[in-house]
C-alpha cells in the first residue's frame, strides 16, 4: 500500500486553504480504503512541519507557547485542541515522550489541526507547498512500507 | 474376518485349503448308507485324520461339534435354510461377528495371516483337494442323506477355511498358541506374504477393540499403498481416508473447515484471485524516489522511524467528518470561517466617532465650568486694572 495521488491532492488543498477543493476531493475518498494512507500522509506532514519549526533549537517552552497561540486563534480551536495532547505530540515528533496512551482519533485529529496551523505560519508559496507535500508523501510511504 | 477378503465364498474355501494341497490327502467320499462306501462316522473320522495329517492344525470331531455349537445352529437347520450349495458356501464365508461369535484379537490376527497366502499366491495354486471338496458339499447339502446330521460337517471344508473363526468360536487357541504353533502353512505364509502388511494388520487388530472398523481402515490403507504413484498423486497427500460417524476426520476435528471448503463464497473468492501477484515494479513507482528522504539527516530519519509506530493512525474518522475540519482550518490559518462576516483589519490610524449635535449634561457642566472659569478670570483681571488705576490717581495727588 502506498499514498495515492487523490490523498495527496486532498491534503494539499486543505493546507493551501482551498477548502472548496478539499471538500470535493475528500468526498471522493473512501474512509475504509483511504483512511490508512491519508493517516500516514498526515503523520508524515506533521512530523516534517514540527521538524522545520522546532528541531533547530526549539524548547519545550517554545512548544507550549506555540500551542497557546494556536488555541487562541479561535474559540473552536481552543475547544478542539487539547494542549497536553498537542504538546506531547510535538515533543514525540522531536524524539521525546510517548503517546502510546493517547486515543488514536485524538492523535490524528490534533495532528491535522496543528499541521495546518504550522503550514499557515510558514506562509509557503505554491512551490514551497509542493516541496513540502512531496516530502510528506515520501514520509507517508515510508510509514506504510 | 471377511473384511480382508475380497473374494467370494468359494475363494474363501480355497484360501484355507490350498495351503498344503500336496501334503493333505483328500477325504474319503461321503456316501453314507451306500454299499461300498463308509458310513457317516467313518467318513468323519477319515476326514479328521486327513486334516490332522495334512496341516497339523486339524480339528477333531469334538472341535467340529464345538464350532457347530458356537454358531448356534445345527447343520440340519443350516442345510434347511440354504437352498443350494452356493448359498451354503456364502454363509460359511460370513464373519464371526455376524454369527455372534466372541472376538479374539489374537485369533483374528492369525486369521489374517492365514488369509494372506490366498492374496499373494493367487487362486491358481488352489487346485486340488479344496476344489474337489466344493462339489461334495453341494452334493451333500442337496440332501443325499437328509436324515443324518451327525457327520454333515465332515465334507464341509469351512472347518478348515475359517480356521481362525473356528478357533474364535471354540476359544481353545489363545494368544500364546500362535508363536508356538509349528504350522507349516503359517510359516509358509509368513515367508510369502509381505512383512509390512502382516505386521500392520496385527497392530491394527491388537490395538483396537473394534472388530468392525479397524480391519476396514487397515484394508483401505493397504489398498492405497498398493496404488501406483500416479494414483496416489491423484488421490492427494492423505494416506488414509479416515472418517468418524460418516464424517471425514478432517471435518470432524474442524467443523468450520468443511463448511468453508464447501461454501460458495470460498469458491467465488478463489475465482476472483488474480493469477499473478501484484506488479511490484509499478508499485515501486508509487514510492518516492528517495530524493526527499535522502536529504534528511540520519537523526531525523531515526526520529521518524521511532515515531512511525505510535504516531501513525488511521484517518478514517477525519474523512468521515471532513467538513468539520474546514472551519477549524480557517481558524488555524487566521482566515474567517465560511458563513461569517468578513473582518478586515486596516493598517491606518483609527478615528473616534463624530460628536453628537445635542448637548448633554456633561457638555453643559463643561460649559458651565468653562464659563465660570472665564468669568472668574475676567473679573479678576478687571479688579486688578481698577486697583492699578486707583493707585495711579492717588500718587499724582
């Protein structure tokens, strides 16, 4: 199994803020069939985005501050993002902590919200977003291999 | 032990009597009451002597009577039931179990051994006295002397044929009698028969208490082993066709396996399977070329590999509720969610609202205070001017 083009296009539309396109593409995906590949794509993208922002010397305080910033962007995000889970996910991507006791749905849910926040903060153009998506796809396939 | 015998009753007679055709003389012709022929008692004694002289395992008249008693039916009654000599031969070929004879495993083993030469040597060696005895049986059962039942068994060669069976009926032959018996026929059987078959048959009989099913399975196994290689390959890897309560042993042990094997779904699924596996060359094109991963340092990849097991979850729930993540994405990107009013921040300075035209209490108070202040200051200025002018007029005076 590998990440498909449809899954990549769906995640790219979401991260680019093209939500109409994202809604159209996501309806074409079968949760039972594409759930695994799409989850691997999200996990790979989350790892890459966290690595870009925090791996160069970021501290736990930086992580905590960033999570607070994302949650303060809207009341909805404040409700949907558990700060403890979000911090553990980011630290886990940096090679610390464990998330074995975190619910699977909570993991992929928080990953997706933090991923789009991290990509939105990078202010990537189309070329930068394409490169990020290419790396994300490679990592996703590595997860599935 | 008719299980191991595939021949008919006539062959069964032949099997037992053909062992030593040259050593045993033919019994005297039994025509009691006819001039020039021996009486029934003499014929019986002569037959017993001939049997004893020929094989060493002969049966005396007393043993013959014991056999008749064990069968539980006198010869006269048996003769009445049998319409012809062939029928009487078939009846003699019946198994001991059908005659309600007690089972003796050791004796059955001996019976198997004795039946072996018939299978190996073939009926061509059976010529001689046994064949000659068959028509005599028919002749006697036809009722040449129906009233005399005392010596009817003399000419009936099943006294020799089911030697093991008669031993079973009498119970005289125990387990220890087999190795001690210096029977030449048995010895010759051992030399001519296949050792594997004999030992396997003994094992089957000795280890099993069931007198019916065990020899059957044993016979099936021998038949399968005797098949050619092609037949065995066609028959499959199973050496034995075992069954329990008419259910194949494989299905008896695993009931669901038989149901699944017979199910149509399984056949349909097998038909849908591709003849070849997935094309891994094309699958490989779906994988990344490695350029992205090659740029990563080893520490990053090691962290990623560490994360892969725990942080990689199925996203089916996200795809089920994809619309719910649109508004969250708007919030995370700092963009207004769908359906809300557009809020645009302006870069320039903010202006306060214009003053209202109607005066308020505050405005009145402010005016009063300002007017009072101005009046006070004006009055004080006027007072100072008056004081200064008064001083000037007083100085000139």
